[in-house]
C-alpha cells in the first residue's frame, strides 16, 4: 500500500507501499459525523457504526505490524506463505506449465500487513531499465514518466550505502536505506566467472548491459528496512494520521446522486461493518491483485463480467486485464569444494542466530544478508535490444541441504517428493541455486472475481507463455541454457567441479539431457514467477481502450479515486518492482499536491551524498 504523509516543512511524505487495502488521505478535514451524507449510501444506518473522529489522513488496511520472521534478511526464504504476513493467494490451475506444482497452481504471494510485500520480499533494490520508463512515457502520452524525469523520484526516497556509490545515480538522506552485502561465500569464484563469460561487474541501476552486480538490499545494519520502517513507523505519532489495522475493505462508496463520484469506503473491522469518508480523494494502493478486486466489487470493471455477477455497473473499464509477471525457473548447481556457499545444517548454527538477533552484534552472520550473491542481465539472440535485456539471473549462495525440498514446497509450491528423489544423492554439497527469469514477457493474464463475497480470494490467471509466437518460452529456454553454460564452461568454476545436477527432472527423462527440448520440459515442470504482478489497472491515454488510469493515476471516468501501486504500470519493468513502486508513490504524492494547489519541493532535494 501507499501512504501520503507530511514530510517536514509542509512537504508530503511519499505514498509508500503497505499491504493495506485502501488509503484515504484527505488534504482537507473529513467529518465522520456528517450524517447529511447518509442518503448517499445503501444500508445508510450502518454509517452510525463508524467512529466519530476527524483526521487529515486515514490508512485502512487488512493487516497489522510486520511479524518477527520478516526482521532478518536471511529469513526471506521463510517469510512468504505464512498466515498473518501473506494473503496466501494461488493462481487458478494451469494446463501447460507448473506441471510439478501441487494442483498445478502457481504461488501468488503478497504481503499482508503494514509494509506489505516489502516485509516478505528478497530485499533487492533494482529499478529496472530506463527504456522501460521511456516506454511508459510513450504509452501514456506523458513525458514526465521518462526515466530522466523519474530518476530524481528514485533518488528522493533513497539513502544509499551500497556497493556502488555514485551521486549521479543514487540518493542520500531519504527514508529507504539501501546497503551492500559483503564477504559472501563464493564471491571470488562468481565474479571471476563473470569476466570469463564476457560480462562486467557494475551497478545494474546505472547500466544493465551484459552486467552482474554485488547485491544491494533494503536494510540497515543487517535488519530489513521495509516500507513500514522507512515511511509509516516514523509518522505514527502524528495527530493528523489514523491507522486502522485489521480492517478489510469491501468496496468503494459512490455518491448516489452522481454515481461516478467516490466519497468513501466500506470495510469490516473485527466483524463489524464500518465506513470512512473522504473529503477529497481515495488513494487505492492494494496491489495488482487486490486493487482490481476492490474496484470490481465496487462496480468498476468490464461490463460483461460485472453483469454475470449481478453487480451494479458504475464504470465500464478493463480492470483486472493486462496482468504481467516475470516467468521464472530455478536450477541447482553443485560444487566439489566445501565452504564455497552456505549449507544450512552446516553453517546456520545457534551462534549465527545470536549474531543476527542480539542487539550488540547486529550486522554479523549469514542471516543478515538476503541469501543472494548477485543479480545480472543477459540478452538472448531473440531480444531486440541488447541495452534492454530480457533475462535476469539471480544467484543464491546456497548449497543442497536437507531442507531444500521443503523450502521449495513452501515457497514455490513444487511437489517435494520429486525434489527429494532428485536431490538426495547431493545433500550436503556446496553450490548455487540459480534463478532465471524472463523480464520482458509478451504474455498477459488476468485477475477476476471469485463471486461477490469480498472475502473470496481473486481468481488469478497469469497465462504465462501464452503469446502467439511462443517467444516467451523460447527466450526463457535460451536464458536457462546460457546460465548453465556460465557455470560449466567457466575455467574458474571448473576448478571446483561446478555442474548442473546430472539427473533429469522427473517427467523429462526421455529427452536429451541439456538439450533445448529438455530445458523447455524442465521449465514447464519447474515454473514460478518472481511475484512481481503488474499492469492490472494500467496507465494510458484517455482514448486507450486498455487503460484504467490516466497519466496522473486518476481512474478514468470517475471522480476522487487515484491508484498508486504496481497495477498502474503500462508494461512490467524488467526487474524487481519494489523500487519502481516507491518511485510511483513519490511521483503520485507530487501529482496530488499539484492537483490540489499545494507547494512542491524539488524532486531529489535531499542532502548531498558524501561517500
């Protein structure tokens, strides 16, 4: 979710990501006891159940404060798929991929609680390629979305202490801490192999072309620094802010006399129906699954779909369409040299946990890093621009442990019995877990309602690999092939016997091992995404039939509703989505102030970097 709060000297703090269902910032005072509004709503007597207070900013959200498991970067493997911190969504069953997933369903994890998915993600700070934002500018018809113009919004909230200090690229003095991971196992081998494979080591937030970087993560002194810690927690003491935790938003309320004018939200709080009214705007920031769900339940969406469910039609818009995510697979590489990675039962000991948890020892041990050694970009031969890569590789410095199969079941929904049989001979060996993602996909999926009960999870259909020409699968196959060769053909890695586990994946035994057809079979079995859903309320020109919001993030054809989350992306970025969502929030904050005549502070007006 995103929050609009005052920064110092009259400036507004960024709209930032929280997993709360709706945000109602009001730049003038709101009145809950204004019962002249009762006739605007169905079930009007219920308005009297609302609390009778006045605030400038109201955050209404379904979760609570971040849970303990989200504190340490090294517990990121275990943070998702936990009740209380995750919505526990899964896709509808898929036919042509995810064949080794339980029920053929993709996990669709989303953070639940203040801080949202920034509480359960892998902490990577990755903005995406500049050409992606230039594409947003073209598709939206608004040059203010060009990368050279949004760069200052990236820098504005950043407090960079990472591996690649550069004041032209990174910001200092912002609320979001970014620091580097140091002394990770296997670093020396990996970056020698980077050079041997014709790549360079550099900051991918400065240049993605044929590059790998040392990991930068959103943390401070080895403690996760989520959106909650950066933006909301410091403001909780403010009298003009009210945060209503564990409040499940069910719909947006529209004025009866003018059906396109939004005036508030309905929500359930501890089993009781409540209402909150907005004097100026409702900012919907529930993410790419829940934002369209709330709009659809409110009568905003495709006319045909709403009619089937008997919902009132407030506005016919393509809400829930254009879903994009990053199709991904993962493969283990094994080494014959010990202590070139981390093996849980060998290296994560009781003392390691004390290193991470005991206050005087913060910043020590493997749990203070996010399990990631590096990330980088390559372009396949089918990509149309080597400077805008289509494959992202993420390297985890983890060997094969007795827990690996169980972790994959919990995190990726991969059937653990198949993994157990594959990994059993190699347990205890060092190695890397290599994630390969297609980050410029051509396929689109959808998010729809699962009935009219607001407590039903949405129907999520990613429709991966559904593009007509089949380029998405072809590109991911080529990406996997290239990363296997990265290890097996590197002279440095040959010295420690690096190799793909030499047994075929169950179900692909009849294909030539490591052929393109084998890799395609492997990917169809071992499929997931990077949990970067985007585009379900995409931004566009006013005459664009696929658009839901305009370039100022206002819902088309409606009054007083704005969206600020990853659902507005015209096309998914070619990297992790946390940093771009923070940027969207910063920009949305300025646009709201502009539209209501408030004073703006220049973007990027934080203290200068002193490296």
